């Protein structure tokens, strides 16, 4: 292998795949990044066997070839090189790296020892092709709701991809909150899917496709490995699917709405942040929905005996109002969803759990029916 590449292109490719390098490898080779020079491009890949990321860059190939190199050292070294051209030459299992006034040699492991990565082939099935901006929104508005504590079932650390003929439901829950984003498909789905994808894989492809020159993201089923592969432009991210049955979230969707309010998002965030100065426990934010003729506010309060108490009136537009209700929520979880509302105002629906009769809260974006976030009170949830 012998080639020339710009430092900026090489650095960008290494950064793209770095998240898939294993931090606790079962095999020594998983500490490495694979490099393959072929047909005018350099393919750069990394995997921890659960997550794989590949990308390619245009290079000046003098001699085709392939190898693998220790990721951490190589990435750090390339980042410190001066801007300009970089020469890579593989000789006797050593990779010579030269740039302006810089010469170095790296030990390598043969490319043949690197695991075979998932790829789109004749057995793959195209699940969807959607605009990348839609995909990025769907991931941002759902992955925050997964369980990242590591103490629950693995299925709660993933996001459900579930389709009908013309729609794709993207759903995440940690059992106390649920985010659902609906994507309309441009054409009828070729295969029915009910797949749970780890949140870290989704956040990686979201990050990478944001930088992609392509305007779309494609999702493929890789059935022989029980994997899903996302592709956008020059980047491919493959992930193993999570085992376990995703909860039947439809059974918990409310059938009855008691109250609906329209609230300014910025004012809502400000009020909850002030409350959070006092509300240091998960259920310390109390929201009072008080049915009063002509009422135009919600009451937000928090109280901690060792610290003090806080209370404020949050202006709202009352859309409908059937009864007075007091519910305690986690201020952090309220801020989590408000930080992802992209409209000036948010609709709040006080709803009834179809089984327990507990009161819950639904957040809906103004003029966007594709997204809902369901939040349960932690006490008695």
C-alpha cells in the first residue's frame, strides 16, 4: 500500500470511525482501525463487534493495499501533523507515515485478521430512505428517553423502529417517559420491521449523517447477522439489534384528555430551572392545574425542608380544562423534553393512564403532529 492523502481528509475519516473502536476488546485486533486503499479511495473502518463504522475518502493511490493500525496512537498522531499532504507507505508490516519534516513508523496487524464488517449485499433489504434532517430530528427527540442507568433490561436502552406500509414509528422509553416520532415514508415499506437499536449507534449515525453530503439516510436489514445498517453518503454504521421484546407502548397510550394548555417554551424552561434550584429530588417539581373560570396560569412549586421553597405562576392559554389536578414531576425530565421542542409554544395535555387512572402529561409541538412525549409522575407511577 502506498498513497498520498491530505491531513484534513484523513483526520476527518479517523474521527468518524473512532467511536466504534473497542475500549475493552476481547481481541487485540479490535484496538485497531482498518485501512484499505482500492480503486482511488481509502476505506477506513472500525468495529467493536456490536457497532461498526466505515467511511471512505478520495486519495492518490500509487499502490493498492490494506492493513490495520493501533487506533488511539494513530488518531492522536495524525491530529498533531501539520496541514498538507501525508504519505502512507506499507513495507514489511510497518506503516511509514510522512508529512512536512515529519517521519514515523507504526507497527501493524494484517488486514486479514480484521473482522469482516456488515455490508449491503443481495440479502440486504432496504427498510427506509428518509431525508437526513427528518432522521436527525427523530433520533434527537427519542434517544434521550432511553434508560442509560444500566440497571434495567437491555431493551430499554434501545429505540424501537416499527413500520407500517407507509409510516415509520421511532419510539423510546425508560418506563417513566416515552418519546414517539412518526416518519412518513416516501414509498411502501418492502419489509415489516420491529427492531430495537442501541441508542449509541443511532447517536453516531445521526452525528455523522449531519456532516454528510447526501440529503438522505437509508436503513437496511442485515438478516444473517441480526443487524441493521444505516447509510448516508460516504458513511455506513452497522449495529447489532437488541434482544428482548419492546413493551407494548400502545396499551399505555391515553384515551382520555382532561386538560389542554398552550405554554411558551422559553418561559416554561426558565420557570423549571428556577424551581430546580430547590427541587433536588426526582419528584420535587409540583405542577398545579387548577380549574378556575378564566384561569390563565399554571402554578409551579418546589419545596425542600432543608433548603427552602419556590413558587411561580406560569402564563398559559387554556384550550380545555375539566378538573383541578396536582402532579409531581422530575424537573430534569421536564427540562429534557422542553430542550427538544423546536416550536415557540408547546401544548400540554393532562391525560389519564388507561389502566391505573394516574394523571400523566403529554408534550406536543405546535403545528407538528408527528411528535409526542409522555411523562408520568414518579410517585405512584
